[in-house]
């Protein structure tokens, strides 16, 4: 047995989260994200949880109950008797500990894109809102009336950039794309809101949330964090670091299912001033009063808009059961995530000829999310062949292989196999192309 295989066996034997693997459906291979093609059947190594998390075993039975009994038998009564009406905030309170937030600050619903829009426009309005003295109150006090700039992560996922640009036009702001490392120097007295990603979707780089949040506040502006690639994979500390607003999806490391609803975090101290650009009857203080005038509900509820998507929302609620008990904490998940990604890099170095791939993900633990991004020639073809052999990651144009490591169901033997098959595929491609 090779040294990496022996090492994998030792690491799996010492894995305190190994038992969680049984909480997921993993007995069949799956397809990669973004249309990369179908995977092989059998024992696939699933390293695409950063695009779509695996199915928790408890979800199908729970969804069947929602459909057959709650909808099929109770029907309209389920809004009260089955707790449908309070699901957005109830499930938000279950997500809260995973991102370091106290209860009452997260509401679940809508897509990430919609919540980014709410948060960015809401942040601009917060920056411009008048304090009792008649000025404009920001995180650190009066900010003046001319907050007319939105700063956005220049490397952001495209949709965040599209939403930020639209929000800027609607609020009369200038949009300023800036690399995260350059944000502190780019801030000024005209900055209203800053939209940043906690983990870069392409490279897996983890940005410094505490320091960047502090820099935004020092400039008197408000920060919005996109947590899509960090929630459920590593500690976030929203309350601890005074984050103003945050959004995230639930179908990646939270395993909520394809298209499962996203969430919006509004810090408790800001909730009475949060002015959503999408007021709806579900966020009204008296939703069944049917009044022509809008009055926002108290607390995080004002982040709601329309009727909740009950089927997908309750599937998400069932998926979150994997975090209950068994020593599953976000700290334990983070420790295993780092161990998995470290081991993957060790195996790649052991199996893949030097210079054949380039690691785009930072090596320091403090700068790494829960994925490894490798650059190589013919990356699309390489990923297609990997998936055919049961190693499911994904490809990002033009030359990036992404491998996501979900600690609740990925083991060290999976990691070793993925690196070994990657080396085999790269050798085949090199033989065929002369690369």
C-alpha cells in the first residue's frame, strides 16, 4: 500500500466526524455542476459540495410528509398547525449558530441574488438615514449626506456584480469595483456600502472578514458579506465582528437541495432602521390587515417579502438536522476541512508531476476556504474524464479545476483517490496532447 493510502487510512480512523457520512445519500455517483456531464455509478468521490451539497437521508421522508400530510390532508391549516407561517425565521434561527449569530437576526427566503439586492440597497439607505440630530448616522456615528458610492469585490461571482450595478443605478450611486485586498485604501467619506465575498468562488481564497469589516466601519460605511462559500464550512462570526448585513445560499455546505432558499442577516442593532427595497405583505407589521399603507414588521421579519416557498424551505429544515448532536460543531468541521485540503495538496504533490498543475488556493489556513482550485491546460477535458471515473468536481472557465471538501461526508480515502485519479487522467491527456 502506498504511503498516501496508509496515511488516509490513519486519518480516517482518527476522524471524529466520520460517522456523519451515514447521514447522507452517497451510494451512487452523481453529475458535476454546471453541465459538466454525468458521473460514474458506484462509489463516486463527491467533491462538488461547494456547488450542490449531497442529499441528507432524512430529507425525502420529511418532504413526503410535507406533501402528503401537511399539504394533502391539512391543506390551508398547515400554515398554523404545521408551522409554515413561521418557517422563515424558525429556520433562520437554526442557521444562525453556523454563522455566529444570535437568534432573531436571520430570515430565510428568496434567492441569494434577491437578498443581495435587499442588503445592498438597504445598506445604502442605512448610510443615508437621518439620526435624531438631523445628520446621517452610520456604524460609527454621523457620516454626512453625500454617501453616493458602492464598493464591490472586483472578483465577485458575476451575479453579485450585476446586482450591485443595478443597485447603484437605482440609488444614484457610483459603483467602484475593487480587489478585496485594496478595499481599506479605497474607502472614503462618500462610501455608502461595501459588498464582499467571504470566500472567493473561483480560487477558494478566504478574505479577512474581521479586518475588512472594521475598515468599512472606520470609514462610516456599511458592509454586506456574501457567505455562500463559507456558511457550513467554517466559522464566520457575524455578531462577534459586528457585520451589518449578510446573505448566503443554503444548497452548498448546508445541503438544502437544488434551488433551496437563501437567507438574509440583519444585525439586531440595525433592524429598526433597515428599509428593505422589496416590501411585501409577508414583511408587513399586520400581514393580514391588508392595509394600503406599508408598515414594516419588527426585527428580521422585515426582510421577508412574499409567500414562503414551503416545499424547498422545509426540505432545508430537514437537511439542517445533520448539525444536531454527535459532536458536530462548526469548529470541528473547520478543523477537518483544513486537514482534508492539506491532505489533498500533499497527495497532488505526491502523484502529479511538478508543474503540471498550479494551485490557485492560498496555502495558509487563515486564507483558505473549503475548496482547492487547480489551474491546468485542458481543464474542461480533464474534469470530464475525472467525472467519468467517479471523481466529481467541477470546471470553471477557462482553466480551473475546483474541488470542494464537505467535511460531513468527505473522508481522507476519498481525497487520496481523487488525487490519484487526477494524476492518471493528467498523464493520459499529456500522452495524447504532448502537454
